[in-house]
C-alpha cells in the first residue's frame, strides 16, 4: 500500500498553503514531516486523508485517486492521530479507543467482545490500561494523545498518519510512542 501525492496544492479558499508537493509513503516506511508551527503540516495531512479537498494535483492510495473513494474505504486503509481532539461527550477512554473499530463495523453495528478485547490490548500496549474508565476530557493532554494513538491502533489500518504524535507527552511516554511506531514499521 502506498500513499502518493502528485503536484498537490493544499490550503483553504483564498488562502493557499502549499503547492507542487510530491511524495510517496510506502507501506512499512516511517516518514517525518518537519516544519515550523503554522507552515501547513496539518493542512497537508488533512488533504492526504481526504478531509480537505486538494486545491490542485491529486492524492493516490494504491494508485486510486483518493477523491473516488468513500470515507469508509479511506478509514479502513488510513488511521489518523490528530494533534488534539475534543469530544462532545465525556466518553471513557476505552470507548474512544473502540471508536477506531467503526470503520470495519456496519453502520448500525456495535462493537462486540472481540473489539472490546482489542481496545483493551491497544490501551495496554501503550501502558494506559488503567485509564480505560476515565472520562476522555478529564485526562491530561499527554494521556489524551496516548488514547488517540490507541484508537488508531484499534483501527487496524496499514497506514497511520500522526500529527505531532509525541506532543504533550513526557519523555517516558515519548519513548513508548516512538517504540510503538518503530514496531509498527517492521
């Protein structure tokens, strides 16, 4: 599986952010995008994920134009860890992680025992199983970030796009996340 951008232009109506972007992210690769705050990294990520429409060029997922894929098809292939996320309700961390299974479940399906075990395993992999019943909004910024990473692991996609995955994490948890990223790449 490869995520490719060809002559991609990103931005918002009346506000171009970047243009002539070419990149290829093959399966098993770990690639980092570095740049100063506000330079457009998040805008590029959202365009690569189909959350924002390209201002020019195109994004391909395994050679298929991303614009021809339904959101559910994209979600079964690419998980996204945003910089931060707020939720409208105080879901427990375990439920937030379970939301990662929604791409594989039917529209009106609910997670079963297998999905609940997988959510437990994702929390455990990141060393935050003890947070399972804690309300997401009550967690620290670093704890919320770890829960969002666990949700991406739960999604079970071949590609994961992480926007500042170690933001708000203490040194020990940065090491946990970077080790997990290295493990996923093998």
